[in-house]
């Protein structure tokens, strides 16, 4: 479990203060994967640096399985840091070393006995699906294979937490999915707590159990994937379940509806149309499964002059989220 409490980071730029993190609190349970998304400048890199204590937070605390990191000093801090494995966008392997030697590097630093290093590094390469590649040099490996070596290296210190900073941003879609599947498998197998910082919503959809949206150094939305997706109109819901742009067919009101689970759109639309004696036009729609729950997101238009209020109320009674679509979103 990783617990971040009221983390603040203020940089001094000349005589100006830049508040990069403004009271970030976060709790990620053991065995789960949490995504952190946000636009450029939101504070993602600062958060990574403060979590690993490469940069000292101005105030606030970070703890892993109850052990406080932010108050650790020197030797303690080095030991504490080993509880966090890091994966970056590029694996940054040492070109002159083989895959096995790259994985062995963190073990050499802490003076692990030689025989144990070889055995452990080979075991880690097997764990990430690279058995047989022990003697390959980085130049002989694909991008995905290099990232696997990077993951094996991150696991060498037997960490509790895996911090992944844009782990798939440099990979093609197929390799991205393979690496994400590996991260998911390792999370379960090794009971890791995983934090993924990413700008790719695909990553969040594919592997995250919960997600936070960082903006201006603050977490402005957070929660289990299913809950944030169900919050119609929120920024995370819009990015998780996007609708294509559409042209309105006249001057009638446009509603956006979001349903999940067992409910299917067709009977609901038909019954609303029958009940109010109107036609409902579907302008755009998408159906997606997130965290095991199926979501349907539709933009529908009522005929000219039809009052949207009772129709919206009817959808609400059916347990469907509904709102009047913003004009510029149509
Ligand atoms: N060393 C620093 N000194 C002064 N200001 C900084 C420093 N590092 C970051 N900042 C500022 O803190 C804010 C957050 O920056 P940060 O790099 O954490 O954002 P980010 O979400 O990682 O952005 P990107 O996705 O573009 O990397 C920005 O306003 C940035 O200018």
C-alpha cells in the first residue's frame, strides 16, 4: 500500500514561487494499479520525483506499507528507495552490458554475492518472458524486449511498489498491450502496488483499477475506474468514454446519456420514444467495457419543440445518467 498525504512542492524561480504540487493525497491499496493522468505542467514529473524522494517535498509525507519515507535519512533513505522499483519511458539500458548484466547492476550496487546475482538476474529475466536472452546486448533487442529488461531490473531489489513513468509511450500499440499485460501479471503474482503516470487513456482503460486526474498540482478527480467513468460530464468520464463529434439534425434538444451494466440502449430508447410519442435520433454512441463493466454512452436528439425535461427525468428513473449536451460538444 502506498499512502501520500498532503504532498506539497514549491519551487523557487528567482523571486517567484512555483507551486508544482498543492496538497496531493493518494492511497493505493496493495495488489492494485493506480493511474495518474494530467495535462502537461500538471505536476506529474514533480510527483514522481517527490515519491522517489529524488526531490524533497516542501511538506507532506509518503509511506509504503506504513513505513514513512519522507522522514528517512541517508542510509535509511537508500534502503527505503529500494522498496520502489522504477520503470521509465525508455529503459535506458547500458549498451555495453548484456541483458543479464543490466538486470544484475542494482544487485551489484548493494554487494549481493556473485553467484546469487547471476541466479537472481536469470530468474528475473525468465519472469519477464526473456529466458534465453541473457547474453543479448540492448542493440540486439526490440523496444518491447528492452522495456522487459527494464522491468526485470526494477524488480531486482524486490520492491513493494512499482512506479511507472510513461512506461509505454515509446512503444507501438501491440507491444504496449504486451507490456501492460506483463505489468498486470506481475502486480498479481508479486502482490505489488503499482502507480502508472501516463498521458495515454488507453493505458488507464487497459490495466488501472483506479485513477486520479492531476491539474495545477492538485488531484481534481479520483476514484475506482468504474465510478469515475460513470460520472457523466466529468473530465475523466469524457476521456474514458469519448463520443465522436456529430452534427445536430435540427433545433431539437440534445441529451447525453450514460448507462452501465445490464441496461441496453435499444429498449430504453424505444420505451422513451413510445412513452412521449416522439422520435429519438442517435447522433453518436459508443459501448465499452471498463474494469469489467460495460458502459454505453449516447448522444441523442429530440424533435424540434419537444421538452427535454420529462424525457431526461424518465431516463433518470431508469437508473441512467443524463444531461443536456453542451452546444459546442455536439
Ligand atoms: N525545477 C523546477 N523549478 C521551477 N519550476 C519547476 C521545476 N520543475 C517543475 N516546475 C514547474 O512545476 C509545474 C509542474 O511541472 P511538471 O514537470 O511536474 O509537470 P508535468 O505534468 O510532468 O508536465 P509534462 O507532462 O509536460 O512533463 C510546472 O509549472 C513547471 O514549470
